[in-house]
C-alpha cells in the first residue's frame, strides 16, 4: 500500500520534471532575452486576460443587447404586417420601418427561403442574432451576416409573403470593438520599445564585464571601467581589483624569478670559469657536460615557472612560423609538411605561441621521421594539429605527460638534456590564451598534439 501510494505521488513529479526539462531546452539562454521575456510575458498575459474578459463580458453582452433590439424590431414588423390592412398598411409599414425602426423593408411574394448562408470566421453575431430571432419570431427565417456592404439581411417566410429586412451591422453588433484591440496592441508595442531600451542599457555593462574577463583570461590587456547598476558596478569593481592583484602577483613572481635566475646563472658561470681553467681531461669534460645540462634544466624550470604573462598581445600570422618550423625539421633530417585552411592571423602573445609550437614540433622531431602540421580556422577557433610517426604515448599515460618534471619510462622517454617540461609549458601557454592542448593518436601512427586557440 505504501509503495503504491509513493508511486502515485511520484507520477506527477515525473511529469512536471519532463515539462520543466522541455521548457528549459526551449527557453532563451541569453540574459538579455530572458530579462526581456520576464518583462514582456506578464504584459502579454495581462492584456490577453483583459481582452478575454472584454470579449466574454462586455463585447458579448453588448452584442446580445443589440441583437435583441434588432430581433424585437423584426418581430414588430412581422406583427404589424399581420395586423395592418393589406393595401394602406403595407405602405405605412414600409415607412415606419424606414423612419422609426431604421431598417429597409421589402415585401416579396411568397418564396422558398435560400439555403443557409456561410458562417463567418467570428460567428458571434450570427450565433447571437439567430438565438434572439428564434425567441421572438415564430416563423421560418433566413439570416445572412456576411454581405460585403456591411448590411445584415433577414428574410421571414409568412403565409402569403416573404419579408426582406435589411439593417446595418452596427445596429446588431459592437463593430467598433477593434479600436480597443488596436490601442491595446499600440500600448504593448510602446511598452516593448521602452523595456527593450532600458534592458539593453542594463545588459550592456554585464556584457562588457564578461568580455573583459574573457580577454583577461586569454592574457590580453583590456581597458575596463565599471558601469551600470549598483550591483553590476560592484561586480566590475571586484573584477578590476582581482585583475590588479593577479597582475601584481605575476609581477612579483617575475621579479623574484629574475633574481633567482641571476643568482643561479652567477653560480653556473663560476663553475664554467673554474672548469675552463682546468686542464682538458676526461673528468673535466664530464663536468662540463653536467654543468651545461644543469644550465639547460635551470632555464627550463625558470621558463615554466615564469611563463609569458608579461608579454603584450599582438596580431601575428602563424603561416611564417609554420614555415620556419618546417625548415628547421628539414635541417634536422625530418620530413615535414604544412597544410593551412583559412586565415592564419590571430591575436596572441607571439613569443609564447612560438615557444608552444616549437616545443610540440621539437617533441615530434625527437621521436619521429615525419611531421605534419595542419592549421584550420573555422572563424571561431584556430586549431593546429602536429602529427608524427613515432611510437606514440599510451592512452592511459597521455595526461601524465603534461605533469611537470614527469618522465615517461617507455617509448617516448626523455633524452639527455630534456627536463620533462616541454608539454607542461605548452599546455600552460595554450590555457593562458583561453585554449587547450590535447594528445591523441595520429593518423601517421604516432602522436597527435592538438592546440585549440580562440580567435
């Protein structure tokens, strides 16, 4: 019993979740569209409710009264025709109908009523007038409310004649109600224009803040000053303060690392000077190689820790860089091919991107005999694939390859002088530009390094 009751309660919840998911998938995703919807939807619902109640209460009630009056006039004409003398009464009846009842009366010979006239799209008048005539006129009648001359034609079949009565639609129908809807639509348009103008001014500072944060995340310098509503200005001020703190931290780190670099280079220079003063022996040669390897490792460590945050962004063409990499591969005896699709111009930190590509190509040179460089511009991102035909990296070890100072023990183990920071530095540079670096299997059989940079 408890399980059945729980299942009964869960059914509406499941239906509501499905409806909510359907609505969420179709709702606008932008803040401007959502805010506009929040403003416009209540207005539309309110005006729809007002229009409905106007139609239901006022318009229908008004049409009922007008149609009842026309039906009474028709019934009066029928009664006078039945009770007045034949010759003089018909002329008087036509005159009374024209001047007192404001209808045109034509007395026709007795004839069969036409087939029912077509119903209009909005059948309120047709339905209401038919109902009122049925209540007051006890003879067969025919009704046509769709004439193009804005007249309503009513025919009543009597025993010896057929009465044709013509009256205007305004006598039986609230025909000026469209002005209410026109004014309602105009008011909705004015409200929409005002709401759109105000919302655009409120959303613009948020868009500027988002763009500034995105540009700063890509390592580009951007001028930004908080504007807009109080809450938006508070968020903008917090962003400016955060940006200032990050830049200050980067500047302090760079200054500290420059000092460390200077001290370490001073010590290494002393080692090299001492070795140079020694005689040329096997032990001295080994010491010299150790010092040179230590110098390369120190430079790699400092490059990884320092990064390229202080470099200014600029618009460069990657095509020339690709050609330099291809020429370098050929000098080293490695076959290289370059393929470009679309414009190769991007905004980036030139030295950092050059180091990123050089690290990836150098890594491919180390283990392969052929390298393919493919650049694709899809108008949103610049994607660069660097393929080699080397031994590759197992799937489960590819993320480990990005770890700083991590050395692979298998096929792509680091050579002498390699600190294990090439891929780590490359991914750090890609992410500092708002992009990403991934590894996968190459069509050449080795490793593919894919760099994605936003335009």
